[in-house]
């Protein structure tokens, strides 16, 4: 029940969550979920994505609590066949049919709880995972910029914020709604700016807010390497987690190439997979990702979430791992729910 009544300042849609949960309970316990999956199997792979696996209930950072995560993984293991991103992309490159009802698990951003909380569960159930890393965050320990801004704006004592880039303006931070508005305003503003100016803007916000940011929330390189020894796969999620399709092409290319270079140097192997932050895919930047040597990435939206051998590895589509109370996740595995009702059609645009 506590998952249902959590406050979600970035969503705030408690009623919708309760209704979805009640609907899922009906579908799950009536056997409808199993019937739908039996009569409408997925001819290919469903790719789930998540971020944090944590029980601190930090609504500004979000995440799936570990006990719910384990319940979901245990159920998925019983009814689906997990494969790694490497395995899926191998199938697609060789145009081999992907086994029915396959699942791929991915986690974005590289939070430390992926090591402390998710890894033991994934090892217990022998589930492969690919984690998309933001290399600057692994280097510095700082949250990726969108979460870092959310962190300081949620906690600052200040009631106003002065932005000087690209033009002087003042934002107010008196209420929760105004703080959310400020966060969204800055996220929009950055789309007009080259990377250097974005970083200057973000740093000035953090400095003004005067709030210390945590440096223990992200994976460090030791943890990354240990996870790699345990079979975890890693892909790139850029250096600074920018909105890629709005960046000048030169900046976008640097994000693609530099993150790949750093990861390959640390891991000692080729990094094949890329993930656009916020689902910020565009055709031009997609071509750049391919030119940089990546072999797969995800694109947002789309009706059919099943990835099979007719799909290019540069057209993969994902589905958000549910942080709703059990049993919402089983409902999301049905084609009827994910492909036709598309409850998460904006999920790919999340951080
Ligand atoms: Zn991200």
C-alpha cells in the first residue's frame, strides 16, 4: 500500500496510480494477464528500462523499491526468457529470429544502488542486465545534471533564482509548484544552448542554491569493474546526460565519442550500445551514433514494443519498469496493454 500513496511531486497523479493498480489487480487475479500472454505471445523481445533500485522514497530521484523489484524479477523469470543486450543485438544483426517472449533488462544513469541493491537480486535469479553509464557522474560521483538540479531546487532555502544565460531573468522558488516549474524551465532552456553554456548555467544554479549534493549515489569505477566481472554489461549514456538532439552536432559527437572512449579504456573492451538521455533521439544524431561505432540504440515512442529480427538495432523500443505496486508490472507485459493502450508513451522521454 505504501507504494500507492507515495507522494509524487513530479507526477502527482495518485488517483491515476490507484485506479491503474485496481485495474491490474482485476486483470492479474482473474487470470486475464496469463490468458492474454498465452494467446497473444510476443514474437520477439520486450526491453524494460529502470533507473534506481532504492527504498529511500526520494520522490525527486524516483526508483523501484528493492522488494518490489525482486517480486517483479521473480515473476518475469517464471514467465519469460531473459537475454542480454549483446545477445539481442547479435540476433538482430544476423537477422536470426528472436525467441518468443524474450526479455531484456536495462538500467540507465548508473546509480550506486544498481550495485548494492539490484545486483544481488539479479544474480540470485541469474538475470543479465545492461547499465548505461554517464561517464562524468562515474568520474565525479555527482548525480547526472537533471537529478542534480532537482536535488538542489528541492532543498534550497532560497526563494529566488537568477539566471544570466542566455539572458538575465529571475525565477521564484517559494512553493513546490514554483520549484518544479523552475526545474522544467531550466530543462527547456538548455535545449537552446551549446554544452559549455549549459554546464555554466547548471553550475550557477547549484552555486546559488547553496545545497551540497550527494557524492555517494552513483557507481564508482571499482564497482563498475566488479559488476563487469559478475557479467553485467555496460553501454554509454553520454558524458553529461544532455538532450542530444538539440545539441550542436559537434557537441553531440563529442558526447558520443568521449563517453565511448572512456568506457572502453576502463572496461578494456568494445562498448556496443548507446542510450539517448531523455529519449532525445534525432535522425542526425542517430547517424552520428552509428558513425561513432555504436551498434544499437533506442528510439522513443512507437506502437509496437516487441523487438524482433525485422527491426534494426537502431530502432529498438523500450518500456519503463513499473514502480507501481504489485501486480501492475505483469499487466505491462501484455501486448494488449503496452502496444495498444500505451500507458507509458512518454516514459522514454524520462531521465
Ligand atoms: Zn538517463
